[in-house]
C-alpha cells in the first residue's frame, strides 16, 4: 500500500505536529463502491487492538477513533457485495483528521463504471476540505483494492501510525495477531518510520551488501529505502559517495574475491553465487579493473598469503583480509 501524501512532514519523513502529543487520534477510512472489505476491516481492527493494548499499559497513551466515510454518505457496497454504512465526506461539518485511508475501489467497481469518477470526486473534495487540516497535520494513505495481498498492505499502513505513537513492540504484537507470521516481513519495513533520509540510505546500502548475490534493480533498492527512484539515486550518491549500481558492483566483487581466495569453487560458480552472472562476465570486469583474470587473482592472493605465513605468526597471517591485496 503506497503512501499517497501528507500536508507537511518533518525531517524524519513523518508528519510534524502528530497525534502523539494528543490523547485522541482521529482516523477516517474513505470508501467508494467496490472497496476491499478485508482491507478496510483490518485497518479498523489494527487501531482497535492498539486501543486495547494502550489501555492495559498506560492510561495516557494515544487512542484512535475510526470513522467510515464516503463521498455522499449512506450505504456503500464492497467488492464482495456487502453493504457498509458511512458518514458523508462533508467539507462544511467534518472535523480535522490525523489520518485518512482513501479507497480506490476494486474489480467490482471497475465493472460498474463508477471507479474512475468516484475517487476523482473524493480527491477534489479532500483537496478543498477541512478534513485535511494544515494545523492538525493529516497523513493520507491509499486503501488497497480487493486483491490477494490487501491484508498485508492495509496492516502495513495502519501500523505506520501505531509505530509512531506506540513503538515497534506494540506494532509487532498487533501484526502477529492480525496476520500470524507477518512481523518478520513487516518490521524491517516499519523500522524506517521516523528515520532520516541518511538512515534510510545507509540501511539500504547494508541491504544491498546482504543481497548482492541476487538480481537487484534500482527500483528494488529505491523501494527498500521507501523513496522515489530519482530522489534515491541523488541521496545515495551524496551519502555513500557512489551510485547504487557502483556500490552493488563493489559488494559483488568483494564477495567474489573472498570466494576466490577462500574456496576451490570454479570461477563460473563463484560468478553465479556472487550475482555476477557467469565466468566470462566476471573475467571482463576483473581485467577492466585490475588487468588480471579471476584465476590469476586467486593464484596471486594465495601466493602472497603463503609468503606472509612464512615470515609472520600464523594467527597474524590469518587476520590479513583479501582486500589488503590491491591490484
């Protein structure tokens, strides 16, 4: 579920003036025809669980009030033909919201022809609405369409607020209650909530090194950092001193050098294990960078290591890293 936007954000990427300073956080779920009942329901349940947990621990913790809204109010039909009653999204009477989850409708709405008009009308109304309060900053999220992973996406967005107001431990417990086993995937994503851009870039750099053995695109890396591709490329270069592609290539070469020096694996297999594709591609990169083949590198590193072992204590020689041999 993508973050659709905010009225204003602080340096950490979350809204300033958030509801953590108040006892009540008002959340609106804005529905249109064909919305995902599962997605909307699990968002409401996430906030209900947060209320129950906070009530049992701290009486002054943030509590959530959830309201169901629609363009005209009244009954709205979900993708599975269940009708839900909603209040009208009325700019004249609506109080400010701390967060809004906006439904785009699902497959059922698309078949009725109502999908394009209704979300557009809601967006127009919201843009001029007191619902999106510039003093009481409003976070706006997309409510997922009816699809297989709508529960996960819905929980992820709801827990963004829970992490901000109650911390990761509460969010983890809620995630496990709603979708058992989901916290292992959700927590790394939610761990960046409140992080600075520099934090996100450094975490992504670590992720690139840890996953350099598999195919990774710029889009994958930007998504991991929760940034747009353009902003990610610019900020990564500023923080790390190289482009993401250059950084990933260096991580793969580091792995390749370790495997060449420490194993008897064939060059082609090492290339596959380190994300370099095949032996021919790896050999081209080695010759371009160091004017030496992978096999020659292996021989030279081991020869130099053996020579060092003859003149220094074995323990000291063992501590010498492959990176100390520059070509």
